């Protein structure tokens, strides 16, 4: 009788295991690059033909993965990219890195996980380990993947195949902590599953932390992002309260941050963006409804954060009224479309809401972002970044800073702008008490 646990661990240790990555986006491609650089052969699968064509040319479509790395892996035969799921029959290990958005109703959209799992099930074989990285609600690995990959195929988990959950911890644009050196949590369906999956990831990543179950790993990811969401909601509400009281919220936060213990600095802004923080906590909130429990902190923080774009636009309206101007018919320039500085990612970006709301108020809106040449708003409006930033600044009746890209010359923008609403404190001391600047 074959001991698949020992066989797989041996394959990982001698780098002969073939690793498949399902989904080659912001999570999957960096993971593929790390495993490829560690000496493994990577089978990258994604249904998006455009991504595959780019990768086959030896180019990267992800900002955090240098093209030279992809070119080296493709040329050396270490990265084989395809839209054909049948190459999974050659895989010893499979990592699922597909999107997990929310439906408009707030329910988890499991279609990508279900589709990937159904495709994988066609090629499951004894001696395979599968790790789900897509953020989801607690119980997904056991309730959805286990039956489809195990019992329906006549395979016994922990003996014939191994299944675990390891939450992605990708922070686009970050250079100090990357896929390689960010500790990786791993929770298996069985102890043997955790052992095999940990043996796999430990060959490429600097630190893997095993937990007792897939559910513990799933919940750890939701706790991380719920912690951030709630604290951001807190300082966003503080910003609203400070504005009512005529107190500078940025000064308050900086003062509190001087305490060397018991306080962690969070800053307010025009809303939440990215694929994780606005979405992941709501997976936990949704799951808890099955237990007749309301996740009150999550619901409240989500409500505050979701309404920040509207609060920003109302503040813009007030700022113009205070100067005897009206927003309707005025020219507004939004600086920054990405959801955070210095990246090309617009997923859930509050800039889209701010732009749409300004347009609904009757403003003539343009935007500039050095990383986003084109965008599509929630209202179906197609826009291109203005070609001449400073000319657009001088032309605008109000400049609204939504994303504080480091490449912006804020001193020059302040000098040429008629009026600025700074939702990120991007101007810092330059904007404090300046007659042309209104801060969040």
C-alpha cells in the first residue's frame, strides 16, 4: 500500500513535485513565482486567455511580480501557463487562488471556488495535496471542497489525498513583507493534511505556522481583516465627530500615537478599498446568521465605512458653498483612482464612488492617476486619466485628493489649485490651516 504522505513529503524535499496554481492574479502569480524560484515546476491555470498569453511571452501582468522573474521561469520551463485544466492530472500539489467577491445582496459569491473545485475534481488522483487560499467563510474547505474532491471521488482525506486551508496575506505594493517572508498560516482537515501541506509550503516560504484545523485558519484571516475594518471604521467615525466639534482629527490621532503601548495608529479616509478589508469581514457576518447571531461590530463598521464616500462628497459640497460656489456645473478633479497609494489596483476603490457621487451632484469630473490610465465607474461611465496633471489642477474649481500617491508634487498642486479637499491628509503640514485646503 502506497504511503502517499511520505511520498509527497519526499517529492517536496527533493523539488520533484509539480505544483499547480489555479488563478494567476494578485495572489496566485506571486505564489507561483516564489515556488518557481525555489526550483519547482509550476503549472499555472487561469481561464483568462489574455493573462495566459502575457505570461507565455514571459511578461508579468502583476505589479508586484517583476517581468524578469516571469521571463526567467518561462524560459527555464519552470512556469507553464495554460487555460486548459487538464494539465492538473500531472500535478502533485494544487493551490486554489481564485476571487471570492460578495454578491450585491451581501452574500458570499462562491462561484469561482465552486468552478475551480469542479474542474479540479475531474483530475483528482491519489497522492495529491490541495490548499485553498481564497478568503472565505469558516467551513468552506470542509463543507464544499472535501466532498467534491474526496468522497465523490472515492478518496480518503488524510490518506489518499490531503486538503488544507492557508489564507493569502498579499498586500499589493508592499516591499517589506511579501509572499516569501510573510508568515503563512496552514490548517488541514486532518493532522496528516497539515503536515503534508506545511512540508510543501516550507520548501519556498520562510515561515509556515500550523493550526489545528482548516476552520481555525479560515477564521484567522477573517479576524485579521475584521480587526482592520473595525479600527478604520472607528477613526472614520472619529473624523466625523471631530468635524462636528471643530477639532483636527489628524492632530488627535498623531497625539494618541505618541503612546508607546496600548495604541495602534489607524487613519481615516474616503472609504475602504481592495479585495480584503471591505469584503472579508462580511463573510463572517453572513456565516454567523446561521447561528442566529448578529456580528454587531462588523455591521456597524461596514455601515460607517461604506458611507464615507458620500460623507466626503457632502464635505466637498460644503467647502464650495462656504466660498460662494456651487458644485453643480463646477469642474472637479479627483486625484487618485487606485484603492491605496502607489499601486495599479482599483478593486473596491472608494474613488469610483466619489467620482460617481460628484457626477450625480452635477459636477464635471475628471481624474488623474499615474497607475490607472483608464477606469470604469460603478455607474458605467468610462474615463481616461487626464494627460496633463498640472493643467487639470489649474482648470479645476476643486481638487479632491482620494489616493495619496507619492509621485504627486503636492507643493506644486497646492500652489496651482483654487481649492483642495484632502481626504488623506496627503498635504500634511502644508495643508494645515491653509486657506485653500479643507481636510477630512
